[in-house]
C-alpha cells in the first residue's frame, strides 16, 4: 500500500459510519473541483461522513498530496480522513463510491473515439481492483471519456460486483438540455421536468424533449408558441446540447471542468438519496433490454432513483424520430464495444 499518512479527526461528529469514496484523477481538473464539494456534503448529503481515497498516477501523486493538505485545511466536519494512492488495488479497498474521473481529456480537434485506446486500459485495471476489494455496496460513476464504454470495460472486469453498479455520466448533458430549454422558453430551470438524454455521452446522444414540460405544459407546445418548432429542436437544440462539450473546448480552450464536477456530484447524490418525487434524471446505466437497447450496453436513459437503485423509466412512448436517434447512438456504443473487444480490453463478464 502506498498511502500517505491519513489525517483523521477523532472529534468529528459521528452520524453514521463513514463511506469510503475513491476519486481517480484526483489531482486533475475535475478531480480537484469535485473533492472539496464532496467533503462539504454535496456527494452523499449532510448526514454521511466520508473518507476520501485519492488515486493518481505516480507522477501526479505529489499534486494529489497537496490537494489532501488543502482538504485538511478545509476542516470539513464530514471529512474523516484523506489518503493518497498510486495503486488502484489499495485505493479501491473498502470503497463504497467510485468517482472514476482519471483519464486523458479530449483536446481541440479530437473526437471521443480517439480517446478509446488511450483511456480504455485504465478501466480494466480499476475494474479488477473494484472486484478484489471494494465494499459490498460499491457504486461507481465513470466520468473519464469515452465514459459509457469505460464503464462497460470496468464492469466486465468486476464479475462479482452487480453490473448495475457501474454507471457513466450523462447528467452534464441532462443539465445542458434543461438549461437550453429554459433559455429558449424564458422559463426558470426549476420549472422544467421530463427532459431525457438517451444513448452515448458523445455527439450521437439524443437529448429528448418529447416528454418534457415547462411549468407543467408540454415543452414542444410552449416552444411552438414562440415560433420554435420541431425544426428548431432538430437543427438547433439537439446539436447545441450534443456539441456543447466541443463548444466548451473551443471557447474555454479546455474541456469542461466545474460543470462536469457538479454533474458527477448530482449523479451520485440522486443515486444514493433518490431523485425528486415529480421527475426523473438521466444516467448512463447498463441496459436491461429496455427500449431495444442491447442488454449490458451502458446507455443513457431517463432514470428514477429510489433506495439506492437507479431504475430506467419504463413504457415511455418513443416516436419514429426518437427511435431512430436512439438507435443511431446505440450503434455507436456497439461499435465502441466491438473496438475494445478487439483491443483485448474486456474482462470475463461480457
Ligand atoms: N462525462 C462527462 O460529462 C465529462 C465531462 C468533462 C470531462 N470528462 C472527461 O473527464 C476526464 C478528466 O478530465 P480532466 O479535465 O479532469 O482531465 P485532467 O487531465 O485535468 O485530469 C486527469 C487526471 O487523471 C489522472 N490519471 C490519468 N490516468 C490515471 C489513472 N490510471 N489512475 C489515476 N489517475 C489517472 C491524470 O494524472 C490527471 O491528473 C477526461 O477523460 C474528460 O474527457 C467527462
Ligand atoms: O466533450 C468532451 O470531450 C468533454 C466532455 O465530455 C464534455 O461533454 O464537456
């Protein structure tokens, strides 16, 4: 084990047993933007103390140790300890939550597919580490791209952990879709329900407004009143949401960070504590065959979380347009799965 000395605070209030949260790529941009909010209670709520396990590459270990010092300086009442690792087995030992962020981000001109080979190897190693030593209640969100397929790879190497515990982040896309709809209709974000992201966290994703409401009225009706018809949805809304990652890279000069960290925190918090009673969210979860998505593929769906389970919202009517868009994104996921299979990156569970 290559942990640095943990700092623990015996005077911290004990509400329940602390949950061990393993954050990979902890010294990277999203990792750094995530860990302080996790320590403040934004990950598992204000009643669950946490221990942070920060996993980094050996060359970034010192930077992660610096982050650990800053976490200590935050004197967070919920933070019961921080340890830094450069070994995946040690970092996932006893983990209840995995924030699998560490991976190379896309730079200008790169497509997500270019990241497949560069990043996929990371998730085989981490899947095996989870299988060996994570806690029984372990659940993970993969942020590192290509997130859906990386989650699939990790799950394939962890045959003893229920597959549904490996999910990928499409909550950022969900937030982007909600924000774009709010802007187009002049509504408040809080008035919007029922937006859904289907498929891959990539340009092929399908941000779906057909079930969305704005202040309890069908979103498509509200948009139509403003002169924004299906053509606007098809030509402006969908490409804007699906291409937002690239837009951020172009405008900011680097891939999204704080919005991604916020989305990852919301994803885990809703999974652990439940989605609001009157709506759903979007998460990429292993398909149970719903909506024709092949079983096991990690695809984004509208989900409702209750009692620590993320269930795909059943029986939504999908019109021809929606079905075609979903099928296109699922085809891309199948191609990614095929590519990692050919690279020999999949584990014993297929
Ligand atoms: N799903 C989403 O919505 C979403 C949104 C934004 C970014 N991302 C992705 O998140 C990932 C991280 O982005 P970032 O901006 O934080 O990148 P970054 O380069 O700032 O940080 C990545 C960190 O991961 C570390 N790392 C690499 N391999 C590792 C390994 N095997 N174990 C542990 N740590 C490892 C690196 O040392 C680095 O510190 C990228 O793949 C990016 O494309 C996903
Ligand atoms: O698009 C990217 O490569 C970065 C990230 O996945 C995003 O959606 O912002």
